[in-house]
């Protein structure tokens, strides 16, 4: 963990040191975790996995007829019709 004061004094070097030892750097403020810093590659991997999981969930809902998939114009028209 990195304190806000350490971050202020040491800057990016404090983050780099923490990321050498762990996958994420937790920055604390007044003794409580406040922020998490990730290496950009780690973030992109995590984000890709989240998007893939959301896509699989949507496909599953569509197969069960519990989701409606359309383009933006069709969706806007559908919303206007419901109003």
C-alpha cells in the first residue's frame, strides 16, 4: 500500500515500486484504501474479460428471449413508441 503522503513525496516511483511487487497499487488516504492503480496491460486484460463476460451474458439472455438487440435508431424509435 502507498500512503497519499508517499505518493506526494515519491511520485510515480512509489507506484512503480509497488507494481513490481504486486498486480495493483493501493493508495491510502487517512489510513483507508482510496484508489487502486493498475499497469495498463493488466487493466486492458481485466477490461477485456469484463466485456467478454457481459457479451456472453447478453447472448445467453437473447437465446432465452430475455434481451432485445437492435441498432441505435431502432432502439430510439422503440422508446419513442413506448412514450
